[in-house]
């Protein structure tokens, strides 16, 4: 007898509510063992926009954004 056959035989002897518990547990185990989907990389978001920024341009923009921080009027 294979493991699959033994599981089926054991499950068939259970009442329906216990069979649902076994099914839920089997689905949980299957989800845990499935490989994770790769996450999207942020690097490819702007690849087709042909945007090129130098480190100097980024630093200049940061200085401009933060020049009034913290503000005294708040």
C-alpha cells in the first residue's frame, strides 16, 4: 500500500467535518512547500523611460527638496 492509498483509506473513515480539517491541513502543507514567487525588482520600473541621472543631479535635487526643512512656520 502506498502512502497516498493509506491517507485516502484513513480519510474515508473520518466524519465529514474531520475530512474538511484534513483537507485544510493538506492545502496548508502544499502552500508551504510551493516555491515563492519572485518579487518585482525596482530596477526595471523605469528602464523604458530612458532616464539618466547622475549622482550630482540627484544630490542637487535632494538639496533643493530639503533646503527649507525644518520650517519655522509650523
